[in-house]
């Protein structure tokens, strides 16, 4: 196999992998509650940050889907989402602004979810 053929093959594999990664069905936002009740938000691109007072869901071309993963040993309520211990739930939410109690929120115990 020539160097040019190997280069073309690698380019094809790279493009195919990128198309699969972008098209893979995953939620717009994932909220992950670790043991001890510490929550992390993971966006559609895999970027992680601590759970703040407001979670933004959606945007252009979004499915408006949220996955809540509870790795803790107790049930958690995160605004309009309730998840039993050691389980996960997927939600599709309508546009709007929703607020409520947050059992995994260390500061204010309140959480607002803004769905665009």
C-alpha cells in the first residue's frame, strides 16, 4: 500500500468518525450527580462544569433533551427532574423557563432550567 493510499484511508476514517460522533443520538445536556450529591453539567460537546443556578438547554437544531444520571445512593430532585438512586432518566422538555428545588445544589438549593 502506498503512502498516498494510507493517507486517503486515514482521512476517510477520520471523516467517518466525525460524522458518527456528530450524529450520535445524545442529549443536549446531561446532569450527572455523583455520590455525595455533587452535580456536574455536561453539554452536547462533552464539556463539563459544576452545576450552577441556571441550566440552559437547546438552541438551533437541538432536540431539547436532558439526561439526568444519579450515581448517588439517594433520590435527587433537580427542578422538574426526579431521579432514583443509581439510575438515569431521559427527558424531552418544551421551551420555557422552569424553576424548582434542587437537592444536589450546594449553594441556593434552587435551580432554573431555561429551554430554548
